[in-house]
C-alpha cells in the first residue's frame, strides 16, 4: 500500500510538472481563424443586428468611440458613412485582438481553452487557456452600464473575437501522444500537406486559413475574403437553417456549451484519419485527402457563420433586449 501511495504521489508530481511546463509553452500559442475570417464573423454579426435589432447597433455606436484604438479602427472605414462605416469598424474590431500582439492590451491565453481529445486523454485533465474567464470578464464589463465606456468598448472587441475563436475546433481540443508528449499545442506543432508536393502547413493554420481566398493581397474580384464570404455564408446557413444546437442558460453557461461543442468537433473531425498522421517534422508532413479538405471547408463555413450569429446574440443579450434570435431547429 505504501509503495502504491508513493507511485501515486510521484504521478501527481509528474502531472503537476507537466502542467507548469505546458503553461510556459502555451504562452506563445497562435490565435484562431485568419484575420480576414474574423472580419467575416464581424460582418455577419453586424448584418444580423442591423436587420433585427438596429437599437443594439445604435447603443454600440455610442460606446465604441471610447475604444483606445478607435481612431485606427475608424481610419479603416475612411470614405464610408452611416451604417456602412460602422460595419467596416465592426470587421476590423473583430480582428483587433490579433492585431495588438506586443501591446498592453494583448492576452494570448484568452483566445482558446483546450482539452486533450486524442491520445493520452487520461493523463491530461487540465485546460490550457482562459477563454471562459475572458468571456465572463468582458461580458460583465459590457453588460454593466455603469462601467467606464473605455472598458465597455474594449469588451466589445474581445467578445466579438473570442466567440469567433472558439468556434474553431482546434481552439477547444488538441492531442497528446508519444510524438507530442506535451501536446501538439492545438495543432501548431503537427504538420500536414494539402497537395502532393505542396508546402507543409501545421494543423492549426490549416483550420485557421481554410476559408481564405488564395490571393496575395487577400482579395478576389476586388473584394477581401470577408466581403467575399459574409453574404455567401448567411445565404448558405440562414438562421432558419441553423444547424447547431440552441442552448439555454446564462450567456456564460452557453459559452461553456459552445466550447464543449467545438471540443467534440475536434475529436470527431479535427483528429481523425490522416490528421492523426500529422508529423512533428514539416518535411515528413503527410497528405490530407481531398475528402478531408472538403469536410473541413464545409465545417468551417458553418462554424464561421455560427460564430457571427452567436456574436450578435451575445451583444443583444449584453446591451439589448436580452433575447437571442436563434432558431430552435437543430436540423442541418
């Protein structure tokens, strides 16, 4: 019995040491979705609010000028007026937390909350990242009408971004195996190829950039990725065809359920098939099948659209009527 207790104690110390090491590694983890895909979620959220709750847009327009980077955001909308101007600011605000790395506003661990979904799931009961904490903090700031306007404006940007982030499956789950003994850091250390002889990409970037328009300046037919996708995605996934479960409870409880949803997608899609063959050495990156790319791309379309709708719902809950607009249908 004494020997067993000793082994248990040693295991406990070992796991605690791994947790400390992992915290050090994850301080440098990447953020989710490409900047322009984040802009797509911002555009979808804005359009949804403008169509259904213009009073929420009006309330947000009163708060946003207090943002510490408002002038930079507004400069991106130069030449635009009215709601078109606010829409463009929304798009850039959605990516703002990715654009402030190295500044006092940076919080790298707010972008994700990871659990092990493949490999040694029994060894790693910890969560890496603080997305839930960040959501709760910023939601409370925005919902508090007595909070300083500057804090509320910052909270708008973080809420838009975090909600978008956690729809990406590899922002909720990762693997821990013999090749990735301290996890693959949400796929950032695991490499695959999308084409025979193509350049290797890590799994995290594979998911982040899967909807990016392949053009050097991020444009297609003169439009950015966000402009290209925002209308197309809501046509493909209108609210009445909303394919994901509709949750109840407080905004904080719903956010936790969204995280669980992405966790399951990481397990069921993100870490299956050829993705499990991903190599820690870029030169040995395996080929992902055309079918796997198709499934990932279609899933990403749905998740980005979902993110836009959920952003709109959280903003209306924080400053508007408190009611969401999601359909109660769970058909896909």
